[in-house]
C-alpha cells in the first residue's frame, strides 16, 4: 500500500488514493464543491488541501461542520495526521475547537494562537458579527455538509463574509448528498461562490477499488388488525373534517389522498380567503389544523406503532384539556369517535406493530453470527427510538439512544457532550447497537458499522444516502429497510429511490458543468482593491448597536453587519436590540406579534421594556395585514396598538422585511450616536403636562421606570414627599423593591461633586 507523502502530513498514515489526490489538486485551484459518496474520505481530501495551503501560505484554516460531534470528529482526524509547520509534532494550541459551549473571550484568545480552527457555523458567525476577530488571514475555509448552505443558514453569511474579507480566499465545500433538485444545488453553489465541482460516484473507475459491497434488503411488514381498525377510525375523523371544509366551498382531497402536498394546497386556499376577511376561512383554518393532527396520527399508526400512537393521543388529550390549548385540539379530543379510539388504545399493553419485534430479531441474529458487529437503527421519532431501546434492552442487547439536544415533555435530550461520549463508547464496543434519530445521519464516523436498519423508509434522497453511508466504510455492510405494506412506507421507498437516481444523474452532469459555474464569483476575479476595502470596512466603527445573542440567526443581524454597524452581542433582559442607554427595540414579525398577543403575554413583554428605558420602540416587520393573520376582531387589534403606544408610551414602527428593519435600526443608531452638541438628559418635547413632567423626572432615577414612577407619585402625592421619605417608606409601596427604594433615597441625599 502506498501512502501520501507531504511535509505537513504524518508519514505512512494516509493511504494514497488517486481520486483523492486528483480532487485535492483541483480544489487548490478554485473554490470547489466536492461530492463524494459517504465513506470515501472527504475528510482526507480536506486534510490534503489544508496541508497544502498551510505549507504554501501564511495563515489559518477554518473548518465548519453543523454539529458539535462532527466538529470534534474532524478535530480528532486532523490532530492525528497534521504536523506542525516545520514538520514536527504540533502544539496543542495550534488546534482550536469552537462551539456554543466555548466562552467568547476564550474563543478570541484561541483564535490568535491556533493554526487550524474547527467550529460550528453559528459560533463563527456570531464572532464575525461582533468583530471579535477577522477572517482576513484564513487561507482555506472548509464547509462540511455544504448542502445546508441555503436560505438563512449561517454557511451562507460566512461564505459571503469570507470571500469579501480574506486576503487570499479559497473555499472547499463537501457533501455526500447535494440533493436531486438542481435548482437547490445551484443555489448552494451560488451561495458558496463555487467555481468548480468535483464529483465521484461508486461506479467511477478510480473509486471502484475502494467500494465495499453493501447488500440492501427490503422487508415487507403487515399491519395487525388492531392498528388497521385504528387507522379506519382516524380516516373517518378526517373525512368528517374534509366534508365540513367542502361545505364551506373549499376544494378538498379525498381522505385516503391526504398528503402534505394536498394539505398545503388546501391551506393556500384558506389563507387566500383569510386575507379577504372571510369569516368561514377562520373556521376552515381550525379544521385544517385538525386534519394535520389526524394525518400525523395515521402516519404513526402505519409506520411507527401502537406505543407511538398512544403517546401522541395522550399529548393531544393534554393539549385539549389545557386552558391554552388550541380550538382544533379541544374540538378533536371532544369528538366521541376520537374518545372511543383513546379508550381502545388504552387497552393495548404491548407494542402491536411487527417492526419492533423484527428489529429485535435482526439485531440478535447479527450479533450471534458476528459478535463484534456494530449496528445502527434509524427511526424518525424519539418515541419510537425509546420503544426500540426498551425492547432491545429487555432482550439482553446492550444499546443506547442517540437523539438531539432538545428536551420536551418528560424526555430529556442528549447534550452535544453526551452525544460525543456515546459515539466514543459505540466505537470502543461498549455497546453494539445505536438507535438514532436524524441527528445521527450526518457525519457519524464508525468504520466498523456493518448493519444499518431503517425502521421506516424516508422520502428524502439526502437523508436516505446519509443513512446508508453509515455502513460499508471498511468492509461489506448490510442495509435493511422495513416497509409496511399499503402505507406511506411504500410511497417513500419509491420516492427516495427515484430521487437518489436523479441525484446521481445530476451529480454526473455537474462534473461536466462549465467552469466557473453560473452565478459564482471566482476568487481571482475579486479585485485586490475591493478586498482591501472590505478588510478596512470590517475594522471601521459604525454606529453602535447591541444585539441579543438569540437574534443572530436572523437576517437583521447580518444586514446590520453589512451596513457597517459596530455590533455587540449579549443576552438582553428586555428587547432584541439596544441603542445607547435610552433606546430598546423589540422586533416582531406580523405573525409573531399576533401569536404573542393570543398565546403569550405580549403586554407584559412590551411593558417590561417600556419601564426599562426612556425610548422604547416596537418594530412590527412584514407586509402582511395585521387584521388578517389570526381570527381576532379588528377592534381588539386596534385596542392593543392603542394600549402599546398611548398607555405604555412605546413608539411603533412598521418595516417591510428584515433588511428594512436593519436599515431602520442603523438610522436610529446613527441619530442616537451623532454628535450634535451635548445631548440633553431629557430631550425636548413640544408639550408635556405637569403630571407627565413629574413622572418623567422621577423615571430618570436608577431602576425607576414610568410604571414605578406612577406608583410612587400616586402613593406619596408629590415629588417632594418622595424625596423626603426614608428607604423603608419607599419600599413599602407595592411594586417597589428594597433595592430601588435604597437607590432613590441614596441619590436624593448624595452631595453633587
């Protein structure tokens, strides 16, 4: 076996594969997307390109991956094979790993010291927005799982920012599954400034020697009578809702053709009539929500099993019984047919769907025949994952669940640290079977996995290919797909197969695409003057805006950065944006504004912001009509707007979209920060009543907003009485805390110096 020879790569370690070297050489010439089947060494290609750039250029390499386990995996690979600049053993500080768990100050220090940084994209985006460091000296940006670079995903912002600020930019994008939609693939290429595409498929001559046989088997599963009866009841419930919708003059699908596409078409009709203020449309929206819930229940019964269905029915029952539950859930759980189904389901004492028993037997047989096997079972829903884990554990098979971070209901998710630890134990063989949701589809590097079981077929060609790529990496592997006859499983099986074939065909055509790709901007074509200007622009100081760190995924933060604002990121107690010490801005889309009004405490949220600063502002973003979003009387909406503006003294602004919001914030920050002589502590107002003057004076005290000022004035009757009162008297006023009382008392008596 021949090994790669390079001054910065550990000798006799990386197998020399002709296709990898060919791809790496091409990737050194231009921004390149590499499309390579899972298991054929995309990370090795990244290492070759990174070592070459570090050897020939002074600067850093930044490698991005969507999850912490994948970031940690890349870090381990590079640490194992990459040498220091002089060919010696690298220092620990030369490698840095940034995730959301890494404090900003620590990231800034590590960035200065490192040569290669591995990170999740949102963290780097936040740091770039906040100006913590520059990407100017990054000589290679590696984007893993690059098919995510669509919409507002952080990859899109970072690619644009990098190509416009780096002195010598080069971008390497990698994926096993770009998707079968050529328009989406082109969007990814455009967003990442891709100039060339390097592709390989398993039948290519230079790849074929490294492909291990993968046996794909489809097992037909038949539903038991109990679940068939449950599905009949659920479809009858759907039919009754569709009949009511038809009576309201909506075009509806047949109950047995209730696909997501059909429901979306129906929803479009409903939304169109909502915009015309048709009262029946609001009833229809609630019926549509019931159909969505029932369709999901049918899907669970068909493809997941009785336990998953029972748990879902229980959650619907809890939602319907809650005072905050939707009208749709309340009406559904009150239906006698639905109640009979719940009663029947409560009598199911064990899992009825044959899939669980089949999985158990498949895993048991594989481990008996090959005790050192590693097996991954993929299931879409967490409830199913837990059912499989419980069943395998009861059968004496050591296994663990692998799910995302989010925790809901009584179930706790896995932190990213726990995910990494679980994968490490799986690699070591501490347990032989991993039961995973979609979080395990991308980037799991477990070379010895020799069986993958799909609990259900998936309609996405990307997800299907990612799942299949978990086996057959270093030896032959088996892929088993469970397909429930006569259900969506069969449909999804054929959909994914068709899309996979279309994607392979598309991949082959991509490699023959003109160079550069349409819409891309070659790195060499960016004038040096433009690049230098961008770097200077990055370090310039525009008007200062503090952004709540939960807002950085929005387009608003990105556009503020593009405009040149000086951004600080921190967790704000009130509002989404702070400008100086006088202005807080709460941003809500039209939909969010109406949802918060109905489902959450909109007034409490706005009032808290209004009490915190002299100049509170509410921005409602979007061109939709406020009066047509939800089924609320127009006068109720007008009353809300009046209460916010008149009673709370909040300035209300409307913007068209996220970019318009950013430009409004930028102008506000410019005005607040402009030097027009010494700004008065209390800006001039053409008219203010005596009552307002008294409230305004008192509201200027620390920790005292308009609300607290009114409470104190109503209690004591005058400003003098408040100033003369001692701290205990002030604190005795309901709503005034001891800290605020002490601040007023202390400030009123402190000598002026």
